[in-house]
C-alpha cells in the first residue's frame, strides 16, 4: 500500500445527507462501509469528524465565541458516537477518544493509547476537536495526524477537488489535481482552515481532498488512484 497510517477527516455536513442538518443514518452507513473497505486493506485508520451538521462555532451571532465553540465541540462528540456505533455494527473494532473529558461516554484522548489502539488494528475516532475554542476540527485533524505520525490526511468533502473559485458559481473555475500548501495559503483557498494547512506544511503531511459522496473513494486513494486534489 501507498500508506501505512492515515487520518480521515469527515465534515459534519457529510453525514447530514440532503437535509443539511442532523444525521442521516443511510448516508452514515454508506460512509462507514467505505471506511470498512479502507480498514480491510490493512492501513491504520484514524478519524476526525466535524460537527457542522449540528452546530458550528461561528453560527453564534450574539453568543460569546467560546461558548459557541464549546457547543460545536460537543456536536463533534455526538457525531463521533454515531460513527462509532455504525462502525461497531459493521464489525469494525473502534475506540472513541474525546479531547474534553467525558469519562462515562468515551475515553479521554491520550496520544500513546491512541497509537496502541491503532497498532492493535482498531479504528480510532478523535472527537471534540483540539479541545480548545477558536480552533476548527480541521486543525484538530492536522494536530492528531501529526501526533500519530499519519502518512496523510484524507480530507472527505462534498466537493470533488480544489478549485480556484466556487465551481457551483463559476463554470470556468480551475480545478487542481495537485497544489502546494503555499498556494493554498497565498490564494486563501478555503478548502481547509488555514491554521490546519500551515500545521500540515510544517509537519510535511500531504492532504488528499476528495468527494465523500462516493465513499469508495477512500479505498481508491489508498490504492494510489489519483482522484481529487493532492496538497503537498
Ligand atoms: P487495551 O488496553 O489494548 O486492552 O485496550 P482496550 O481499549 O481494549 O482496554 P480498556 O480496558 O482500556 O477499554 C475497554 C473498553 O472501555 C473500550 O471500549 C474503551 O473504549 C472503553 N474505555 C476505556 N476507557 C474509558 C473511559 O474512560 N470511558 C469510557 N466511557 N470508556 C472507556
């Protein structure tokens, strides 16, 4: 395989399906089937899930940002539990770790324990983002990927690649098969939070952006197929 260990970042919206809100169990199931296929290749899999299908920190208009971000972090834990339940149901051994201590519900995040789980062939789900307000789950994904020495981040989005402008609004938008971290930062392309991109750049972690609307794309990337955009 091209990779030994990867971190898959799934946005909260991805599991909302067409409603754009909450959790669509059919969509969740098909994403988890894609994850199971990827797991069966023998590559170590860690997952970071966002919470935008429930609450996003920047949604709060009058609320203070810290409280709003805390609510967003709790949303990612709800999604983490849903993902774990579905993967368990598919017979994939999982461990859920949260960056905010929530002992009755999940394990606390301990880096070495996470690595041990991966070595024992468990899929580790990291929920709660970085555990700090003012940081996105993208940054949480970059941080965890660096911590577990992941070979790549697989960035699962509803778009299929990086474009220089929104392809839904601009039919002439340029599509990138490959792009550098610097270009993403300089052009301020909002495919991933810029803090997360610089963290990946500093730690030389390539990012593969692809569409999760076809969950088998995960295994295609692991097999070295060039779909979506590679950021390196
Ligand atoms: P090993 O140490 O490799 O055997 O890992 P393990 O995860 O199987 O052992 P452990 O006894 O730590 O965990 C057994 C189960 O309890 C797993 O499903 C864990 O996710 C869960 N677990 C462990 N610690 C906590 C915790 O603090 N809170 C909650 N809710 N579950 C936990």
